[in-house]
C-alpha cells in the first residue's frame, strides 16, 4: 500500500540509508562505527563526507548550511552560510570542505555562559556531531553540532548528553560483561519524548503583549468553562487543528522525526505529540526540531503555538514526558523484566541501579525539571509534585521486597477483563496499573520522567539520568567483577538497594497531603522551586559525581548554577515589566473609560429622578477596584526599581524576584482579574480566556 507521505519519510535526512548510497564503503563503515560502537572520530573521512553531503543537500534545494546547536537558552541556534565561496567568470563557485563541516565559530559571549565567557572573550566553537544525522529544512542544510567556549567548556545542551552517554556505555558494559553478556559491544540510552502544547488564534495572540513577550498570560480571569467536563481529552480534533497536525507530521517525517501519537489534551486548546524512541542524543535533537516546527507550521495555519508550561492560570499546564530506557547493540532492553523478572539478573541489576540513582540524586532530577514556567505547574493536581519518588507497581515492589527478605515469591494469575461480553477480545490485566501522579514511573520496560516542562530542552533531564545511573552502575560493576557467584552478588545488590533506597518507591497518590507528610517522614527532599533547585549544581557530592563521570567539570557546574539563577531572575523581570506596561497603558485606561461611562449614566439617571441603586453600587465597586489595581501596580513598579538599583549576587537577585512574583505581581494580577469581571468585553482591551481558549 503506497502513501506519498510515508514515502517521503527521511527524504531530507542524511541518514544511514543516504550514506550507504553516496559514500564509499570504507567511509560509510567508519561513520557507522562512530555512531553505533562509539569509535573515535576519524578526520580522514571529513572531506569525502562533506562533498557528498553538499551534493545531496543542493539537490534538495539547499543554498546555505548552518551549524545547528542548542545553547543554554534552550532554543536551537546557528548562523547560515552560503555554499558560494567565490565567483569565476561570473559563475558562483561552491565549496564545502571537511573543515567547514566539522568546525565552526560563534560568538560565545552572546550566549549564557555563567561567567565562562566575558564580552571581550568572544570566541566559541561548534563541532559536528556525526552521531546525529544532518537534515535539510527549507533552503538550509542543518548540521547538528556541539558548542564550546574557546577554553573548552561546554556551553550547550548536546555536549553533556554525549558525555553522559559515554559514561553510561562504559559502566553498563562492565556490568553486562560481568553478568556474562560478553557479546554486547555498546549500550545506549533510548528516549521517546511526549510534547504538550497549546494553540491559539494568531490574531488573538497578537493582541496580547504578555503572550508575545513572555509566552504566557500574566493577566486573565478564569473562564466559565475550563476542563471540568473532561470533554476535551482524547476528544474529536477540529478540522483546522487536524490540518495543522497533518502538515506538521509531514514536515517531521521528511526530517526523519518519527512523530507517532497526537491527540487532544486535558485543557481546551491543548494538544500532545509523541515521538517514537531514538537514542538519547538523537531524541534530544528530534524534540528540538519538533518544537521549532510546531511554531513555524502553526503560523501557516493562523495559529500561535504556546510551549510555555503554564500559559493560562487555573487551566492545566503543559509538560513533556521523557520516556527513558537502555538498549544494547544486540537489541536487548535491559529494563525489560521478561516473564520471570526474579530470575533475570540483568533486569534486577539495572532496576536497582535506577532506584539507587534516583534516591541518591533526587535533587538533580528535580533540578533538571526546573524552569520559570514550571514553578506554577509542579505540585498542582495536573503534574507530579516537587517530591521525587519512583512508581514500580505492586507486582515489582512485592518481588523486590520478597527477594530482599529471602521469601518465596507468590505469582498471581492475570485476571481476564470484560469476559462477560462474548463478542469482545479477551484482555488480561497488566501486572501494575498506571500512576499519572508519579514523577518517575516504571511503565513496562522503561521509566517515564514526567516532570520536565514543555518549553525545556530534554537535554539536561537525559544528561542527569544517564550520569546518575552510570555512577551507580560503576559501583555495581566493582562488586560484580569481584564476585564468585553472580546470582548471590545480584541478590546482595537487591537486598542493599531495598534496605537503603526502598524509601524512594511510592505507588500511591502523589497529589495527596498524606504523601507529603509520608515523604517528609522518609527523609525525601521537597525542593519547591527553581531558585532552591539551582543549589544542586554546586553541591560538592554532585560536582564530584559529574567529574567522576566526565559529564561536567566543576567550572561547568558553577556556570550552570549561575545561568539557572540568571534565567529565573530575567524571566520574572520581563514578566513584571510586561505586566506593568499592560496594566498602566491598557487595563487602567480602559477601566477609567468604562467608569466614566457608568458614572455619567448613574449621574444623569439620579439627576432626572431615576436613582439606580445597582448603578451606584457598580460605580463604587469599580472605583475601589481601580484604586486597588493602581495601588498594586505602583507597589510593583517600586519593587522592580528597588531590585534594579540594588547590588545583589545572582542568588539574592533570584530570591528577590521570586518574592516579587509571589507578592507584588500576584497582587496586581488579582486586582486586574477582578476588574476584568466588572468591565464588559467591548471595553476590555485584551482577548479574555474564553476567547483565547475556545476560538479555534
């Protein structure tokens, strides 16, 4: 069965298929070994690959190339250079050498560096990542690259992911070889990201300064209908949105991004797109491509795509589930429990490694889900709380407990479902239910990290997951390589893990107050916000772990600490400034205008002997509300000016901005939202929530 959209899959991707067709066999084989077996980069192949890549890209209409990288802004970046490298007798000369492919240069001081680069120290480098395929988008060849400073420190999201994959491969191989899996030559983490997002009409988006500048609404009263009826989730997709999704699929498929599942999410105008698993590095690139194309394709259909974690207060926000597993070059998923997990030594070892890693480094996992937009999302009854725990399900939890205590395992039979309806297929109940409230849930043969924000790169989440698991695997490998009996050694690991780290397992309702109290009793940290989470970057034990694994140096940890605090403070500052402009130049003038209209009506009615008590009350209430809003706005202005003129370090400034967001900014919002409910839509100067969420 032919389908043109499917036939186009990967047509704009310089992937394995294209390289086999266009590269000499020895060059292709070198590239394959670099990608699949972690072999070192061979500079001798660069010129050959560059020529083949340029010829292929030009055939697809490319005129430019860019070294595409992911700086600490979280947004894909790159400058675009033409293939034209001179003119001969009026004819353009095209050139693309191995050096041009493998190395680029960028102004490192203009990106977040956390003090690693100063304005007068601008040089930075991009280096081609041959493990992630290049692709053609529009008229540009995109070359995935790493980005580092002149001094060698990583300034991007990709380099740490690659380093963490190396560490995981090294120590996972040690464990597998000790357990007798000697045919395995490489191990890779695989990731599938689920991306949530909102769509709003572009015309309405353009009329809201907060959406244009901050990416989320800073003002807005709750609409009369939100998600209470639970009728949007998995509901019928409108034709306009369906057309957007169709074009987005085709764009992604051409680039080899395996977009698979799409559906309406819980909130009105909210949707989700999930990709099929890929190796962690490529999955990170896939998600970055997905976010960029969502924005571009949405514009073609008259939409604006909102990737902010909380674009609308009081309405479900957006996250990004990071599904993570580990696979060998032989195709074995080491987190697959198989039919008898209690006898599967590989599964037990890697499961315990994850449990121990999550418990020991829960602060780092919390850090990896920290961004300004996630502040109002995590902990609400729509996303996992800030307390890290692991959901295993009762079957695996009971198995670990029994093994740790030397008890006989009781394996129950799987119950049939819907057996009372003869015409339906016979379904068998899974070993465990799903737990949507868990931050880190085992879902059959992978772990789903559900805390990552929708606007975030998944690079940091996967860097940290890979690194902390690799560090524990290192410890396990040391034990297993000295063991005389493997089963005895693995059972000792299971027992130690259950005894020392079993506290991280929780299969109940993570939203409940009881869990918060129980977590505190267990000694699990509750890191409530981004400002507090930043400290995890510079905690001595975490720095030591990153250096052991070769993922971050101490200076890179400190730079990211500063970037995290700077990012938070700058975002809150922008939000506050935008809020001041909206209220001062839009909301208050509109309120005065309506007050004048109602006041005149009430005055003339009373003058003509038709006193209207409700009009008089409306005027009085409106006067009070306007004064409250004006007073709150002035208080916010004074606090913002105080922060601007006060000398503070990064932590103090972030703390001050957090205090401002929780107090002065909240007061302005409450006052403005109260005004919105008193003023007719014809006078209200910006589209309200009902219009934004339901006018698609």
